[in-house]
C-alpha cells in the first residue's frame, strides 16, 4: 500500500491531458451511458461531466455514468468528490470570492478582483461543470471482474490496474460484444508481449474488432501527473457495431410459412406471383405480431408494478400507435388488424406493378380507398376484386384519359401565348373549331427551377415527372408496345444532375425546359402522334364517319375536303391501308398493355366497352361475409 495516501500501489490517476485524448472521439449526440470500471477518485468521470455540461443548453442530453471501484478508500473519496456536499463547498468558496466585488460610489463602478481571486474564481466555475447535473452518477459495484448487469452502456472507458489490464479489457469487450465502444488505457507490454493465453486471446479480439491502438510515451511524467511512471501505455479504442436483433417468434413462424409455401400446390397462386408474395409477407407479419401480443398478455402477471395482487398495472406496456386504448389496457387485436391492413393496402395501391398503368388521377382515386379497405382482409380474393375493378374502370376510363390529354395539349393552355402554337386548326366535319396537335407543343410546369437565381441549371425533377408521366402512359396505351422502354425518372434525374435542359430524349418525345416555367415537347414518333390525333378527332366527330373505312377515291367531295384539311390524300391512304393500327377499340389497347387479363376478363372487357358509350356502371365497395369485397 502507498502509506502517504493509504491507497493501492498500482493506483495511477489518469492525467487530464491523457483523458482528453481518451474522450476526444466520444460522440456527445449519440453516446450518453458510460461505465467507468476503475474509477479511482473520478478523474475520468470529472472530465466526462465537464465535456457534456460545457455544451450549449440545446445540445445537452442526459449523460449517465456508472462507476466501479474496488478500493474502499478510493470509493469514499469518489463518492464525496461528486456529492452535493462537495458541490456546496465549491459554491460557498465561489460566493466568498464574488462577495468581494462591491459598488464604488466615488468611481461609480464595481471594484475589480485581484488576479489571484480571478484565477481561483475561474477554477471554481470550471470545477462546477464537473458535477452531475441530475441523479446521473452512481457507484454500482466494487469489483469489475465480478460485475454482472443487464444494463447496456454506450461506452466503457477505463484506466484499469496495469497488472490486470488484460483481464479488465477482455471483460469490457465481452460486455460490449452486442454493440458499443470501449476506451482503455493499457500497459503497452500487454499488447506487445502476449506471452500468456489471456494476452494472446486479447490481441486476437483487438484484431477482430479492428481496434485503434496508439502507443504513448511519458504520459505519466508530466507536471500535473499525481503519480509518475515511465511506463509506455497503449490507448485502445474499440467500436463494436450493434448486432441485428433476431426475433425467435419471427424465425419460427417464418420457417413454418416457408414450409407451407413449398408444399402449396402450384395453381393460379404460382410461386413468384407478385400478389401472393406480398400476401405471404402480410400473413407472416400478422402472425408474428399476434403471437407477440399473446406472449405479452401471458407474461403480464409476472411484470406487475407492485407485488400487490390488486395492482394489475404492468411495468412494461404494449400499446398501439394511434390506437384508442388507454394506459395499460393492452392492444386491441381488431384495431391492430385495421392498422396493418391499411399499411399493406397503401403499399399495394402505390406499387407500380399493381397500379403503374393508371394515370395519376386514377391512382389517387384508388389510393383514397385505403381508409375503407382497413376493414377488409388483405387476401388474394379481395386483391383480385380490386384488380378486376381497375380493369373495368380502365376500359371505361382510358378513352376519357386519352381525350383529356388531347385537350390538355391543345386548347387547355391556349390562354398562355406560347401554347397557342400547340395546335393546327382545320375545317372539321361538324365544326369550324376543329384542331389537331402539332409535332411541337408547349406546356407550363411550375416549380421546375430554383427561385433563388436564373443561373442555376439543375431543375427539380418531381414536377416534371408528374407532368410527363401521364403523357407517357397515354402514349403507352396507343403504342401497342412497339417502342423500346426508356426510364423516364432515371433520364430526368441524370439530366438534372448534369445540368442538361435542352433536347432531353425520352420514350416518345424530346423535351427542353426553360426557367420561365415552360416545357417544349417535340414528338419523335410521327406515326404515333398521327394515331393520337386521329383518335381525338374521330371521338370529337371532327372527321367523317367513313374515315378509314373507305378509300379516298370513294369519298364524297365534302368528305375529301375534310381529309385534305386534316392530313391530305397521301397520308390518308396510308391510314386506310393500316386501319387496324390507326383505328382501334379501347379494350384492345388494354389487353395489349396490361398483359394480365384472363379470358373471362377479356369477355367482360368487351361487353363493358360496348356499353361504355351509352351508360356508366357504378362500382362501389360493399361488404360481404368474412371481410371480403364485392364489386357491384
């Protein structure tokens, strides 16, 4: 024992300069719980509190420090050094010095403190930063090597006895094996001379965890060092990533479900089916959660707040986000089912594999249904009912969608001077206001460019994608799958990143974007544009009823006049030769584009197409037994 201090011979308090090196990399925004397992008189703890208490108030978080010290005398000193009693002594000394400042009436100012008083006052104020700000300092054990706890620490930081440093560091690494940091000051010989099995294993672990090791000389020989030694030390910093948590409930139920999938007969619910895969995911999540709720309810009697039998409040509560239940009433299974159904219905109705063919207005219409769908099982039957409803609405709505775009690219923006050039007027069959879309059109797109300067070329892709994706989808309907795919989003993102705004090539057209808020579209597929114009003009009755059904030579003079104004004899004869391309039924477009209609659905589609011009059929959700959907 050290007779002067009555302290252990292997006790070497850590100098402040060395502590600063130890704590330099600590993240004050992420690391809040600490263990100091060889705390001594608290040098490291004092420096930690100062680091956190010196932060701006809005940056401060609740630091929590647990300490262990094996020596009984050091434990008493440690306890006093961070006690309220010791803090009050410091504040009294501070008050005594501050009381020396008095008002000097003759000088009309406060008197100044002496240089020594100013220096001492600064020391006292600095020392007050080293005290716990709340109940966040605890001495939790005496011997670190026998310490066991379920508590998790962000950082274990220590300067253990040099003669047992390997054992202490191995203990700390074991405690943090599931994730956390270790900062340790060690006799360098422990690492450099691994003669024992313990040291060899320690070196192996440090290599495994890719520890940062810094060898330092003369750190315990500075003027401030309380006990000096010439021993070379190793400053070791280890950061162990957190392990991904494994759910036993999930693992067991997942194995059972995979076995069920393997045994499932390959019928219409074939392996790899997108819909069935997401249903399987839904079923697994629900089974796991219901098992968790069941397990919680079974464990609840063992987790009560008190041993009083009449007190049935649990220490641990399980609640449903946005649920209607009150404190400790547990989770309503039915409310949980509504929430999880909503989650999956939302995901499905936002998934391009399911609703990608729909234009934005139809997508939003279906997405708005999710509130109603929370009361319906996320099942194959119900999903297919929605899918059939989509197909039915597409048959009736695609014609309207094409015509709506036809209007938007022509008369809709005619108030905008540049957009007046979008259309070519001709003498229509039944009106003098007939028009068709030109090869080049202009549409306004608000919010494409930054409002902070016209020199900034990078445009915002989201409003451009929103505007152009519907145009592309309509042309997809008309295209019969003849044009190679071009990823609209990818091309626009690349163009924006590279500052390209002119002649951006997309699937059916090139675009040029201007900072005044206009998008110039130049169609690159004249044949498809002609098909678009013919569709629009026919359905607006601006072309003769015989259009495409008889040759130009067989037409009346009035019919020929309309054809001449619209496109000319030569172009019309080409349409007449390829009337199966230019003249089509809407249902045929859908079968080509969706690729998912069964024979029965095709038959229903054909019937629906025949009736769509005369009447509209209401499609509403009605409830049947067992949470199934029926469309009527």
